[in-house]
């Protein structure tokens, strides 16, 4: 297993898009829009691979000199609950810390709060809706 930092529009990036679409959008009857994907240009993309198969991925959007937003965290369906997402988050946090970022925020789906909680993210603010699902903001200082 190998973690890769993937370049926008690379072959690996296209695999990440397919995974994100399959895990985060299609179950909701949605697709990743062109406008949404436009933001990917400016973001950091991390993914876990086994040989050429993508297992898990996430992205970070730069919010300020010190703050980043973790987005689009997804592990392939039949591989969830095996520690892959955790491994990717911990690796990427360390990498972003070395880049000088110290604060991570994210919008957690209700169903994923425990996952982030176990990674020491703290919830704040009121519940809100995104992609038709209840979400809560969470943050962590690294
Ligand atoms: C949420 C998600 C990214 C977690 O990735 P994963 O690879 O399944 O997570 P891991 O196996 O690394 O889990 C790490 C820990 O969190 C727990 N966990 C993971 N997802 C969980 C969930 N949805 N509910 C409760 N606990 C969860 C695991 O049991 C594990 O606990 P442990 O360390 O005590 O054993 C993945 O389940 C997923 O892709 N879900 C669908 C898409 C999604 O909801 N993404 C997040 C959007 S905000």
C-alpha cells in the first residue's frame, strides 16, 4: 500500500474523481459538477493506492496562510472500516503541518462524525445541510 500526493488532471487524479463520484455523490443521486471540480486546481490531493488501484482519497482546500479545509474524504465501499481512511488522514495532516498549516476545518456528514471524532476533530456551531444531508463543522489544530 502506498500514499501518493496526486497532481490535478493526472491519471491518479482521474481515479480519485471516479472514487469520489462513486462514494460521495452517486449514492445521493448527484454527480460532481464542473463548477465543483474547478476548485480542485488549487487543492492538495492525497490518495492511498494498492498497485494501481485507488482505495481512499481526500483533498485540502487552502483557506488562509495557516488554515486548510479537508474535503471529499472517501474510502472505497468494501474497504471501509479497515483503517485506510485514518491512515490517509494522519499522513496528510503530517504533510500539511510540514507545509506550515496549523488548523484544519471540515464539514462532517452526521454519519462520519465518529470517524473524525476518533481522529481528534472537535465539532462546533449549528447543524446545517449540504448535498441534502445534515452536517456539522469540525476542526483540529495540528
Ligand atoms: C467516513 C470514511 C471516509 C471513513 O473511512 P474508513 O477507511 O472507512 O475509516 P477507518 O477504517 O480508517 O476508520 C477509523 C476509525 O473510525 C471508525 N469509523 C469509520 N467510519 C465510521 C462511521 N461512519 N461511523 C462510525 N465509526 C466509523 C472506524 O470504526 C475506526 O475506528 P477504530 O479506530 O476504533 O477501529 C468512509 O467510511 C467513507 O468513505 N464513507 C462514505 C463517504 C463519507 O461519508 N465521507 C465523509 C464525508 S464528510
